[in-house]
C-alpha cells in the first residue's frame, strides 16, 4: 500500500528480445525487470502517469488527455480541463491524494489490443487521442501502426482507458511511492501555435525511502544549481536583451571557458587530431545534401534570405567536415583522418526546455569526425574511449560508465554494415575496461552509438560524451579513398564530442564541485587577506611572488573584519585563501586554506608557492 516500503526486488515487467513487455505475457526465458532498476522505474513512472490521469478525470470529468510519458526522474501528463479551468497548487494536492487512493485500491492494468475503429469508439470523447489515432492511420505517428492495424490501450481498474504502447506494472499497488511536484503550461505536440495544455509533473518510486532519498538529492541539487553559482561567482548571465538560451560570460567565466577549450585543443592535438575551422552560416543546400533539413529543421534557426537563397546558422559541423575530407583525393595511407574543431553551433531549443548552461541555444562543441578504413574502426573507437577517460581523469571525475545503443526497428543500411559497426563498438568497449550496458534498439537510425554517463557528487547521472558510427553520410557525400589495391572504397565515419558541449560540461562541473572548480581553471585562484593594515605590505609581497610564477592572486585589504572577508571568499569559491598576520610578517610565512578547506598555519612562502603553482598547472595530456 501507499507509504509502505516494499521488497527491493519487486518485479514489474519483463524483457524479450530487447523489448520491454508486460509481466502478464512473460514466458520462461524472458528477462525479469525489477522495480528499482532504471528500466523498472520507467515502467513504474509511466504507470503512475496513467494513475494521475485517471485521478484528474475523476476530479474533473470531461478532461481532455494529451500524453503522459515517463521522464529521466519522473513523469508528466498534459491535460486540458473542461471550461478552460486552470490548476492551482491546492488542486495538485487534491490530485495527489486521489492518485494515492487509486494506488491503494490495487487496481489492475489490463492491455487491450483493438482495431483503430474500436479504439476510436472507446476514446470517442478524447480529442487529442483521436488525433493520435488519425496519425497512426496515416502512418505518421511514432507508434508506427499502419492503417487498419491494431493498437494497444490500457484499462486501469475497469473504468479508465488510455492509448498507450506500455508496458505497465501489473497493478497500481506496485507504485510504492508517488509525489506530484508542479503544474506548468505546455503546448500540444510542442507546437506553440497549437492548443495550450497544463502539464502535471511528478515522480514515483518503488518505496517511500527511495522517494525520500531522491527528494533529498533534489534539495541538494537546488542548492548546488549552477545558475546560482554563475551569478554569485560572476561567471555568466542571461540578459533579456539578447534572448533565452544565449549566455554572456563575464571575465571569470570566460577565463574558465578558455581554459576548457585550451585543454581540449592540447588533448586532441596530442592524439593526432588535425584542426579545421568552418563558418557559422551556410547555404541550405548543404543541409539538404546531409539530410538535416528533412529531419532536423524544427531545431534549426529560421533561414535567412540572401542572394535569392536560404542560409542557415549551422546546428552541427559534420556536413562541413565532410566537405573538408572531400576537398582532396584520399589514399588509404592518409587514414585515419581525424578532424577537430571547437565549433559554436546554434539550435532553436524550445523555451520550455532551456536550463541555464545545461540547455542553451548557442553551444560550443569539441567536435571531431574520424574517417577511417574498416580495419581501423575498432581501434579508432577504442582511441576515443581512451581520450574520454583521460579527459574525465584530468578533472578528477572517476564515476562514469558507458552505454552501447544498438540497431533500432527503423533504420537504414545493410545488415552486414550494422553488424560490423556494432561488433567494432563492442570490441572497443571491452578493450577500454569501462563498465557498460547494452541498450537494445536505441541506436541512431543510421548506426550504433556509445554514450558516456557521469555520476556526480550527489549521485545524479549525466550523459556527457557521445560516440557515433555513421554509415550514411559518407555515402550521401560520396566520400572515397584509394585502397592498397587501387580501388575506390567508402570510409567509415565516427562522430564524437567529449565535453558534449563546453557550456553543459561547465554546468556539470559547477554542480559536481559545488562551485569549487579545479584551481587550474580559475582566473584568480588565490586571495590574500591581511589580518590588519600592518600586514598589508607582506600580503602584497605574497601576491607579487605568486604573479611572478604566473598565478593570479589578489589582496583584499582589511577594510572589513577578517570573518566577513573569509566568508565572502568561501562563498565565491576561491580555491586558495591565504591569511597573513603579524607573526607571518616576521617569519615570512602564510596561513593557507586549501581547495578542500583544510587549513595549515606557518607555511613558508616557498613551500606555499610550490604547492599553489603545482595546483594551478593545466593537467598533462599525455
């Protein structure tokens, strides 16, 4: 029942051939999916979304239901209440209480496979559901049902039916803990010109204790929010005059960007990558050739009309890197060819999805593309994974793993190419020593991919680096190389970005380290605080000694109490805080607070200099 902890290994679904299915149709040999696994929680949360939708329709009969998927940490359901009613925080509490009653009622989830006409009849009062059914009939919906085929509905407790692929938990009581979090606005199918709905968002877990642990993590994440750190530490801001998702970096923040970018360049050049530079705008014909205008146009900025042609801000650099490869005839001796660019790209993310630096409209990627022979593919993928581990290690990031996503149901390319690329990716992962899982059917439509996930200091999992094999773009651009037998062959292509984007990686670092970044990234990593005015000359001498060694440092004079200045330095996340008093003036020493906030007194000046200089040096890339 709601509010009681359940066994940790509660089974909620099954997996057959890589596909999740309802437990009711599981057979011997199917893999069981437990509630406290990532997949189990997605099933549980998807089921909770149905429970919440049922609760809303009970409280407000005539409610029109949109969609209600599971998300990374919870779920939402988009609804339109009758008569244009708007939900309040008090209504959210009512919905949660009604949903908990449904959970306690232990109602079954029953799958119904029916024809489109039967589905239309059962959902005759639901405008948005009927629209989805019409799209299915035309073969346009992601459910991929052809006209005349059956579709799946789920009945909850005998009196609530919803259109859904499933799977779901066997009974509502499998939802051990449910919490609604907020209500916000949303547009039907994400179209800002379409009907406006209300989004009820929440989360669900297998136990109350798991929910409470997540809520504690959520509170800590709010405290660490990089957007707050950006303002308090004067790193970046988002001026309304420029527009959403377009940050401006202040001097300290821009310094951090430059250090991140400089480290990336050094790392890539040490690994044999060659620099290229490409413009920020291009004719639309290039993205027609690459196929991006066909399937990515909604995420691109609107075109500009120039000389009678459409020009676009580039949303990715790969088509231009393909042109750089194609510019000259290539020999097998030139491969692998690794092209690298720190490229700023522009993507028109919906305003509701923007989130500080973690989701912006102008982002800089450490973008690279590798062109190689088939016999080099596994080695090149292994080399990328080695670079990822070196990159993460330079920042002291140690808790990360990988996910191999394999061929989806809708894909292009031959079985032989897919098998070859997937085997190469698996081989590279095995050689890397990384812990990894396989995500069946979740690859890109054109090739398998490897995603690297990082777990931060408070347990959240972030997708950072992505490595994708591409079987299609070399074909679309007619790339070739002359083989050892003087035949023209098609190269393999690998897309990869290690930071993901500089902006998002910085957001992760700020939250992981709670704003205390590695000293080598900080413009002024040392702040010197004289206890009293008579110690100021010595403090200035300490700063001069640091600056002679190339270390940024500043004196804060004793115009305020030492306690006030110390608290400000700590709140601004200054890595090294030095305090000097009368005893230090006489002995030529300092009091040193390190980045981990341990403190030592009476440190000789030379010893302090050696420690700080070593700490602010950029990590080796070899």
